[in-house]
């Protein structure tokens, strides 16, 4: 049973397109996150949701919009994709904020 | 923004050797976490530390929460080839809704 699952695992798309990445957790956690990992493997938080409410929104272009339909899901929609958006995006969840986060397998986004 | 300084950046060792890596910060952290990331996967939690001075083991891994609360180290004893991967320290920074921020990782290579 996968605890935090993301789809798709790979996404190749052209500049200017709009795409979504889906995330679901079956751990019953209250908090979910999106992280971006760049080519140098640096992990940086983008968003954090607690019980469907946005609690952290780091300096991320407003082309990125998270959506949480319920506390088990946190999707990431990206408009007008740019080359610099190419990265691996990780979804994660934790029981509460400030506790251990469990990560999904990542979505490798390549913008061409 | 807040940063965690993780060193070394990379290590290339012989199987059976012990490994040590550490993380430092200019700010106080209340929680230190150590993750391992295998290629194509998300980070997986190895050890969580919640109290200054705490020393915790997980098999051949040992981690400590520095007494100043500004640092942590991870040791791996008698390394084996499957220890290969990228090791990240992470800590919670900020108030009750604080971010989980990551060090830049230590890439470990083990020669059989």
C-alpha cells in the first residue's frame, strides 16, 4: 500500500502548456506539502496545506496553484509552463505541522 | 531565507568504512530529521530527533541532536553498497506553522 502517491511519475510537455500533478495520501494525515527538487538536488518547500487550508506559500510564481479538495489530496496545477519549471516535484504529508513528513516518489517534469 | 549547511557534499568510501556527515545552522532548531534518497525515489526518513543532546540509533545509523540546537550529525557504521544515495538533514524553522527546510545533501558512494 503506497502511503503518498503522485501521478504522473514523468511528465514531458511544451512551454506554454498547462499541466497538473495529483497527490493522494492514505495515512490519515492532516498536513500535505509540495516540494521542488532542482537539478542540484536541493529540496525547497513550495506550499503547505493543513486540513485543506493553505498555511505556507513560499515565493512561488502565481502560475503554480495548489488545490486541496479534501485532506487526503493536494494537487498542483501549473499554468504557462516555462523551461525553468523543469524539476522533480515531491508531494509529502505529515500528521501535524512540525512532525515527520513522508514523501511520494516524485514527478519528474521536463519542459521542452 | 534560513539555510542548513550540510557537509560534506559528497563522499566516496570503501565498503566497511564508517561515515560521518553533519548539518549546522545559525538558528536554533527544535527538530532534526535525517532522510535518505535513492535514485528516482522520494526521501525516506531515517532518524528523527526532538531534544537537544538526544542520541538515536537505527541499525548501523546513529544521529545526534546537538546540544546548542544548531547542529546535528549522522554516522553510518560499516558501510555496505546499499548505503549509496543522497542523505539529507532537515529541520523545522519558524513558528507553529514552520517550514521543514533541507540541507543540500551528502552524496554517498560506496566501493565494494
